[in-house]
């Protein structure tokens, strides 16, 4: 398992997780500008990090993604 594979997997999962959290905020208030303002608070970043780590852990447990 190379370092570039692990870093690439983490960065990719982080970006997708942050986009999912952003989409949830946009869907919750249906106004784009306030939703993206809320996406920059620490709770949104913590949710993205948690979602990233859960996805990474699921990939490791199931044997996919990182070997």
C-alpha cells in the first residue's frame, strides 16, 4: 500500500464528503448563498471529516479501496 494511494483516497473521499454535506445544507434551506455560508462553520467541517472517516473505514473493512 503506497502513500500516494492512501493520500489520494483520503483527499477524494474528503472532497466527496464535503460536497455531500454542502448539498444537504442547500437542500435544507433552498437558498444557495446562506447554505454555503453555513457550510463553512466548524460543524459542517466536522460532519465532512466524520463522513470521510466512516467511508474510509468501510472501505478498509470490506477490503475495497485500500489494500
